[in-house]
C-alpha cells in the first residue's frame, strides 16, 4: 500500500487571555486546546481549524 501524505501542521499560540471574552470565544480557545498564555499547540491545517482561528484572531498567533 502507498503511504498517505503527511498533512501540514499549524502552530497556534495563545498570546492574550480569553478572560472577559464572551463564552463562545472562550469555548473556541478551549476547543483549539489552548489553556495558558504562551502555550503552543499543533493542529492540522484544515478548514475547521482555520474557521476557529478566524473567530479569535485577536487572541492567537499562527505559524506554519
């Protein structure tokens, strides 16, 4: 069998706290797996993750 291509990864870093934000924004940050400021997580580069990032661009920093 042929090997599947490795999906690109995004590095997402929380740069501002979600405290004081509406509950939906806090849930999006939690859904990305971010809990503490300066925490970085790797997520697949897909449309669902980009949709979450677009909801909280003021709180996160994204790199490839």
